[in-house]
């Protein structure tokens, strides 16, 4: 557990492979007009937006995650600080299953509770960070335009917590878990719940959303074995389930 890259020793919660993500974004364009007309909760985004259209609060979240990753990456190559900074951030911010189960004591008061959300701000490298940020900004923008900033933030928070809880309950690994993919998969589950509702209400075939869910499961299996068990599929599952339930309840359109 002394490695500094999530792809080597830390549990990597890398999000959806790019080909599957592109399919989801294509469906976003297909169903967006229907979602816009059906949403009773739609609100204008608050704050100034970046030219990309993503709301300011999403850029703020991505900015915090990026700042952390840039600092620890630069420290690793010796530009400043200590090469141990990444490990230090993992020690205090990652989700530790042994801490969840009570096998080890926290390093500071409240760590066993804060780690349910702090893990999402840490990543195993620039690539890991970039992939998660793409999903958060693209699907987060969509969610905000449909149900508003408040509900989108709540979905992100609950999905991150749900992802870490699922990891704690299902994973036998003592390796720390990091990455925002619990929240990212929450947005994917939210989107697929919306698509399911639209197709069901209009009497259309549910095959597209079922196929997408099967593709998600298959992709997780493939990448789990490709990464020699380093993919935290439990976090993806927990985040996705929370997103789906959100899309069928308080964040329904």
C-alpha cells in the first residue's frame, strides 16, 4: 500500500470507459428536449457559468479536486514539498475499510465519518482525475438544468456516501479507496433513471436503458480484471444505486 498511483496499489475508482461514456452523452442529446419539457423541478443555474456551460458550483468542486492532485503530483517530481505528500493525503482522506470495520483507530477525531466524502476529492493521477471531471461536468450540467443546483449537489453528496458505504460493506480489501467515481456513477444512475421513466411513460421499449446498464456492468467486470482487482466496483455500484433512487424520487423529472 505504499504505491503513489491508484492504478498500482490504491483502489482505483476510475469512471466509465470513454466509449460507454460517449454513448450516454449521445443519449443525453437525444432525450434532452423531452426531459426539459417534463421536469417540474427545473431551475435556472445559480452563479456565473463558464463558457462550457457547466455551473459555477461544479467548477468549484472540480477545482478543489484538481488543486489537490496538482499539488501532490508536483511534489512527487520534486518541485516542492515532500514526495510523501500523496501518501499523507491518502492516509488522512481516503476511505479505509479497516477503519470502517473498527480494526484500526482513526488518525484524527471524526476521520471514520469524514472519509465517507473526503475520498472523492483524492485521485491516483491526472488521468484518473480528468476522466472523473469530464463525467461530473457533463452530466452535472445536465442534472442542474433539469432539477436545479440544490438537488444536483444532494445527488452528488449522497452518491459519494453511498459509494463509500457500499465499498465498506462489500469489499474485503484493506487497500485505501479514492476517486470521485461514486459521485460520477450517481449522475449516470440519475440519468438512466430519467431515461427509464421517459421510455416507460411514453410506452417505448426499455431496451436502450437496459442495454446501457448491462454495458456498465460488463465494463466494470472487464476493467476489474484488467486492473488485477484494483477497480472499486463496489463504489461504482453504491453510487449508481443512489443516483437511480434519486432519479425515481426527490430528483425525478
